[in-house]
C-alpha cells in the first residue's frame, strides 16, 4: 500500500504582515482520494503572499536548503522570530496518523534566518491517543523520543551533535538533516521511522511551491521556470525565453516527456496550440560533457514561432501545467501557486479549477484576485484575508448551498457583516480628489 499525506491545517505567526493567522483544508482520512482545492482572496497587502511564503519555508526546511536572508523581511516588524505550525494526516501501510511539524525561525548569523525551535510529533488515529514527540530541538536542548542529548551513548551523541552543527552552520532544519537518519534504528520504532520517511520522501517529493519570483520572471518575459512532475522526476528547470538552452541528454529527454505530457492537455484549453522542441545541435558544456542545445517553439495552425512570442498567460499555463496534471492524477501531490490568475483568461481559469476540484485527486493551494473562481468553487474551499493582523484568515459566514459566494464576498466588502472586516474602506470622492491633487504637483491642469 502506498502512503498518502495531506495538509489539514496551517498556523502562521509573525510572518510578513501576519501577526497571527490560521486556515484549514477539507482533507480527512475518509476523502484522501478526492481533490482538495483551497483558494485565498483579499485586499492587496492583507496576507495572501504570507501563505505562499509559509509553504515555501516548509519546502526549504524539508530539503535542508539554506534559509532566506534577513533582507527578505519575512519576520514581522520588531519581532524576534516567526512561527509556523503544519498539521498533516498520513495514511500508510502501518495505519492512520495525525502529524504536527512546529518550527520557530529567528535572526541568525551573517544576515541569514536560522531555525530556533523544531518539533515533529504524531498520534495514531485512535480515540484518546496523545501526541508523542519524535524529534525536539530548542536552541541547545535536543531530545529524540524524549531522550535528551546528554543521556545518549557517545556514538549517537556525536552523530546528533554533527547534525546540530551542520544545521547551525548552514542555516537549515535540524530534524530533517541526513545525518540524523543513521540513528533512526537506535531510537525510532517502525511507525516513527515510516512517518519520517513519509515526510521526507513521499510528501516532499510531490510538493511544489510556485511563488511570485517565478511569476515575475515570466511576466517580464525573461525566464520560464519549467515546473516538472513526472513519475521519476520532480523539480524545475529555468528556461531563458530570450535565448536557446543547453541541457545534458538525460535532462533533455525529461523536457521532451514533459512537453509530450503538456501538449495532451494544452490543446484542449488553448485550441490548436502545441509546444515543440527544436533541437539545434550538440555541444560541449562547461564541465566538458556533451549537451544538447534547443529552443521551445509554439505551433498553431502550422505556424511556428519562438515561445517568447506567446502571451505571458500562455507561458504561465505551460510553466505550471505539469504540476496541475499531477494534482488531477496524484492524491499525494501538493501544489502551491501564488497569483494563479495572473495573465490567465478568467473563464478558462474557472474551467480549470472546476475540473480539478470536481475530478482531481491531490491538493492545490492558490492565491488569486479573480472573482470568477468564487462562482465555481464551494465556499468551504475559499479563505479570505481580514484587516485584523491578529486573525488574518476567515471563511465567509451566511453562505447557503445555493448562494453565489462572489455576491456574498462583494456584499461583505461593501457592507461588512463578517466576524472581521475584510476590506479597508475606500471612498470614490477621496480617490478623485487625490488624483487631481497629484496632478497639480506635476503642473497638470
């Protein structure tokens, strides 16, 4: 039996402009084969991007990549650290489990963020079972299954100290480091070993975060980060839209497979459009190995043009389509996309999300400004940002089964009526007056 992992709840504290926020999903042990599509809406600067950043930090921690620089200003103003808490459910060949990952990230050395606290805990899906810690770290204090560092034998203690030192020096997660895996057999039982394997293998393998950096490069027609989700290959390849590209033969074959996969869906959502790869020649790469130089072409009605000639919306669809195909087909896929609607025709966007929500199998989190989606997704799939920095996310109340969520949201923007205000009031007269005043500064009549 394969394992399935789903995010069920996320709590965010002191991240960007979110003092505190909490949101949940619709995943349970009873619907792990059904798509869970969660959208976030709200005023500019009200906390939508912080959601994507929380998932981006989770990806960085799972991969044990170096944490971002302080200059990214991820920590809320005047706070010392940010906190994230992820609740997941795991169904594997040993049973059903609730799993929590808690992390605190603060100011580290050399202008980098650093992990301050971390904890992985779990409990069986059995009544009255309590959570048990697998790993716990708080600055210098470390415990594995409640056994503290000083109580461990010397060989184990050395391995743990090496992992701790590497985590501190490289500004990475401690609990997910490879150096700890060699001690699993000494401390963890079969269930706990499997849970860590599920997090580091099954979940992380199928976890994609597509943030504003990628969207910005696409919109500027500079780079298309080609997001890949194939059976044995995951990740992204940055393709420079203004130039050709050289890849090793193995990666080139991967690109060919992704294009074949993408074209199957692409022609149904943009009629007549197909993507081609034009192989130019073989050449030596900087490492002395052979590489293949190629370029992407768009083909429509037998007219071939460089891919960069297509609109930013088409390029975005091509960039993310492999991951959307994964959400449709793979119950374990977890894809997070910031500003999903940017550049994409609103009716088409609604159609795509409706198809995935009704017939897909994985998890999709996205932020958007396009209100068309509110007409196609159930209200339980939608979260809205508030003006309250202590309670940033809510779901609309007063929405009946047959209500149009779009109308309810616009009414809440104009009239309120929700538990928290969701829009900072603007006044048309004040806006007009400010435009006139600004024009006078520039000498306009």
